C-alpha cells in the first residue's frame, strides 16, 4: 500500500509517497482502509519541525481521517469488517482527564503513525463507528477541529442558549465552533481580516462580523455590540497576538477556551485583565474519544454539514499542504485517499 512520510529533512519539500507493507492487525487492532483525511494547522507544525534523525522521520503524518474496516484482530469486538469508522485524535484517550501518556498517543507525530496512507492499523478503542448520514470527507474533519470546538464550547465551557460567543478567526476550529454554537442557540460574533471569509461566516449564521483590518481595536467593537458588557465566551484561535484583545472582549466573569498558536507560542501578554475581570482561561487540546462520540451524535441529530473548502486527490497531498499553508482556506482542507 502507498503511504506518505517525511523522508529526510525538515519542511514540506521532504514529503514523499512511498510503498509500505500492508499492515497486519494485532489481537486488539483494526486495519482501516482510509477514504479521507483532513489537514489541521498542527500538521503544518509537524512538517516544519522535522529534524534529521528525529522520531517523526518516516512516520505517517496527519491525525484526522475516516475509512472502512478491512480486517480485525482476534480479540476485537467493537467493530467488524465493512464498518465505516473515524479515528480519535489521541488513540489512547478514551475518557477522563488528559495525561502525558494520552497526549503522547496523538496520531501523526512523534513516531505515532497517522492516516495519510491507503491503509493504517489502529487499536479498536481508538475508533468510532459512523452513522450513515456522515460522509467520509465530513467525518475526517471531526477528530481535531470538530472535537476542539466541541470541547471549547460544551466541555471546557458551558455555553447555553442566549450566550454571546466570540470566535477569533475563521479557521477550521472557528468555523466548527460557529456551526455548533448556532445549533446551541448562542449569539456569535466572529472576526477575520478577510471580507470574503466574513461574508461566508455570515451566510453560515454568524450574527455579527468584525473585519480586524478595518477595525484594529476589535475588542472595543465587541463590547459595543454587547451593550458595553463583553462576550460570555471567547474561542481563542490566534494565540499571543490576539490574546489581550480577547480578554478585553470578555465580560467580567467570562471564559476563554485557548487553543490557538497561529501567532506563535510565546509573547508578552497582560495578566491584569484576567485577574481584574475574574476571567477563566481554559487550555483546550482536542479531546477524548467520548467527546468525539458526543460530537458525532450532535452532527447526526442536527444534520450539521462540516464546511470543507477544497478536496484534493491523494496524489496531490503536497498541494493540499501548500493550500493550507497559504491561509486562504475557509473551513477544512480535505484529501480524498480513495473512493468509497
């Protein structure tokens, strides 16, 4: 079977399509014929941080994917050949709090094979069966971006109807959060530097849009749109470059789900706004398999169709990475590995 790996050097230029032996399941393992995967910003970080001789070299990249069960180990009971399934982002995080061991099981990096291959082998516990209403392309957007948005709104926070939710940016997590927040009856304010992306967000149900190019003091605008009070909750995808304005946008006693590193990992941020407004900041790093199951039920019941900007063929995976890196996408970038 064919598989992508980062072969010999840092950067996207080392992405290679190679032949590998067909995977063989252990007693509790499942062989999945991959049908679709989606890219996340994390996949770009993995590609750019490769070092010669590191554990990532030779590892199949990409954490998010869905497909069909081809074979099962002798002790597998959760799925059977022919089942349509989606893989959880962290194969060993089933429920409970995040731990270092569970985090180390994240697919597609640090020596843990991901899903950018025609076939992969995974523990049965990492898989969730798909309802008939959810396509492989749609399912491939759930494990990282979808679950992160779910966690941000309903697990780390407790967004309820009537709440005002601020979404910073229009990436995959933000667009998922927009769709989920509207299903939950929340009022949504969303920011972007792109007028076109804001128009698309408005069409998806965003109640208020703010162009951060024409309105650089966008936190003032958020407060103006909320009668001077501020938003109840912020989904912060930008990182340190937007953090202070996000805090400024919150009401006293509001909350923030922080998962963004688009502006980097570290910089000066003001802590005074957090303490003076009694704001709660929750680090949000994807979620467990049980969270994926809850999200999937919500998608099925509410007929949510994830926003996919563009679908690339398997042989054009490098072009999909380049498209993602350019930052022009709205929603998710998907690679169709096989038809079916």
